[in-house]
C-alpha cells in the first residue's frame, strides 16, 4: 500500500531550496519532495549534486520495492527535484534550508549571497546544530526571516525537527516553518538559540564523557558501548555513535557548547582533537574509535585494540552454589537468574518470613514466564526447587559465591561483608551489587579483600542482560575470572570497569539526566519537549524525565551526589530542582508525583 503524499496546498512554503547536498541535504530533499514540494538542490560540487540525485533515485526505488510508493508516485517525486551549482536557482524559493559545513565563514557567505537573490518574504533556515542562529541571522539583511531548522540524521526516518528562534526571528516565520514540519510528518519542537539546542545539547555532553572515559583507559571501547546499549536500551553505544556522527563534527559542536557554557563537561575530550587532526574522523574516513571496512562503511573490522576471541583468562574458581543476601526486588531477581542457570541458591534475609516472601515473589515471576511460553511448568518448578530460603546468613557457610543485594547504604553493606567474612568458607567469592558505593570499602570490612568484587546487575535482573564487573586494586585475577565465567553461565553480558563512582553506566547516564533538569530550571524547554527530543532525535527508549520518575528522584539524587563528591566537577553538582523535589517528598512514580503526577495505585 503506497503512502498518500501530503497536500502542498496547505502551506505557503511550496518551493524549497536546499543548499548543501551531503547526506543531510539529500535526506531533507527526499522528505520535501515526497511531501509534494518543489525542491531546488544546490551544491558547489557538480559531482556531489549528481551523487545526491542518484541517492534519491536509489532510495525511492527501494520505497517502491517495499510497497511504500507506486511507480507513478516515484516518478512524481523525482520530477519535483532539480539540482545545480548556482545559488541564483534559489530565487523563486519560498524557503531556503542551508545545510553547508559547520563553519561561520561558509554559512555567512551563503546567507549574504542569498540576501541578494531571494525575495524579501523568503524564509532562510539554517540546519546548524552547533553554531549560533542569532549570529548567523545578524549577518543577514533580513534577520527577522532567519531561523534554525534542525533535522536529525537520517532525515527521512527521524521524526524530530527542532525549530530554533533567535531574539530577532519574526513569529510568522516560526509559525510557517512549524506548519511545514507538521505537514512533512515530523514532530517539531520549538527551542531557543543556544549551541546544541535540546537533543544535541544533552547528547553531546554524554558522548564527550564517554570519549574521556575511554581516553582514561577506564574501560574498553567495546565495554563502554555494550554497557550503554544493554544497560540503558540505547540503539548505539556512544563511541560507535561518535564515529557515525563524525568526530570532527562532534568536536565542533562541543567547542560551540563550551564557548557558551564554560562547563567542563562540554570541553572536548583531548582524544577528539587528536583523532580529528589525524584525519580519523569516524566511519566517513574508515577509522575513528573503531576501524571500518572502507570509508563510509558501517562494517567494523578487527584492529590492534580488538579483544581476542576467548582471550585466555586466569582459571576461575569452581562455583556450584550461590548465596544471595536480601529480600527485595533486586535480590529475588538475582536469585531467579542464578537458579534458572542451574545453580543451587541460598536466599537469605533478616528473617525466615522475608526470605519465604522473596521466594514466593520468584515463584510468581516464574509463573508469568510459563504463561508467556518462555519456559515449561516443569522447568519453573525445578528452578524454584533450587532456591532455599534462610533467615540467617549462617546458611552461607558452604556457598562458593556470596552476592549481597541489600539497601544502598555503605554501613549496612560493610556490616554484611563482615558477616560474610565470618560465615563463608575460605575461597568463597564475595560480591556486592552496589551501583554507586566503593567496592573496596566493602572489601576492607573483611579479612580477605582479595576475594571481593562488584557484580552490578540492572533492574529487573531476569530481563536486563548487563552486569558491570568491578575490580578493586585488591581483587585477584582468579576472582575476576570466576565472575566472568559465572556471567557467561547465567547468560549475562559482562563488562569490566574499575572501582570508581558510577562505574560505566551511571557515570555516563546521570550527568545527562542532571543536565536535562538544568534545561528545565533555565526555562529553556519543557519536560515534554525534552522527553520528545531525546526519544525522537536520540532514539532513547524513554525521555530523561520519564526515566528519572521511574528510577526515583531520591535514588537519582544520591547517585548525583556520589558522582559530584568523587570527581569534584562543578558541572556534576545536583540540579537544585532535583534537590527541592526530593525534599518535598516528590520521588517519582513510587510516591505518585515526581516531575509529573501519576494516578495512585
């Protein structure tokens, strides 16, 4: 079934010139032509203009093959596009969208030339994601007709369009462009003029932190990317995304953001400069953080930094039985994971009743799996039989691996590890599931700190594939090897990191969430617009405020404080709005109110 094309009579912007026919310009051209607009594509390179037209022909041919366009509709789309190299071809355009390289000199030159070509009422839109729209507008003879129109790549697929006003922009121009965006099938978000706008303003700080984390050799590129994909449900890891965007482009965006914010989180990580100046700009050059089959290819190939398959680890210790300490959601979820993998599990809590209740919760979870056809009733019963509830940690006397999953309170955990030290047999591996506290502090509560390691599971443990394996400076190699082997047996993806606040995921996730709160504090954008921008423009499964309310604002504040205390970076200080909401008891979904209000259950 072919998709009906939009009725161009709805908008006064019927003829649109697109200046710059790279990947983004070509994508915007396709979107406009499919929506019934006459499009004039202009590029300084005749060869690039020809490549753009060929790409449009190939893309529309694929759309016909998939039943999204008829042959006639395809012919009509192609007939609406003409390309050339002369800016004077834009003379009849109602709207001009420039997507030239991110350079003030280039964009200023284009805008100045267009001033002498287009009609007085023509709207000039810049596709910049890093430069000041106000500064570009001020260089025009008609600044009130200049605004930002930021599409996301690939333009035909991505729904978000940021409509960026400067203090000089006429409201009528914003209204006209917003109406066009809606007719193109996009979801426009109105934002003010500051580098990065909403989506990139949040995204690039996070990408920069990931680059700095890799540069510090805290974790491998593969582990950083896997952690954010599996721990946060992101479509791509940050380093792979930097390679896709272009490391030089990212550096330009961050330079512009830092020039305005002076926030160290926006100061480009030195590795971005080093890679850019070496010409290692990502996929387009064939090499960036990763190495690719060829320039422009998405296929990653092995290089000197690629981990060896089945790299020989130290021989791990034998693990047949596992003790899980705790009775909450995380403890029962972890116990379920181990039992499903065939381990004998002792589930211990502060009382027999709490342990029995935790086992009953696991039984209900297994029943749901049976109901969904994920396991047989017999397998569920066998799994449940492997779990022995206990009201005392003395039951851990013979376990090979003891895993604590109690409250995120350092003193509580230290006391528990002191108990593990007394009751667990020599050679048992002792693991903490902390998400933000120092693993070494737990280790030092024992007489055998070399046997202590972090195993940070994600909630819900049965569903989430990631485990952050956290070694302290005291953890022995065979303990690390043991936990890696166990992760494989329980079908989790293990990533290695050192014992510092936030590990990988929280160290990258929570500054991003904190920056989103600061945007609201500064009245730059609304909760709804920020959430929409990150879901539609960044491919995030949840917007930052949705996620904060799910995680819990008190939990989020505690993690922000730990990060700020460890790294001493002013940019990591918790946003005052977050502190105020927590003080008011607005903790998110669990209390019925956080950044949004929820119906009480």
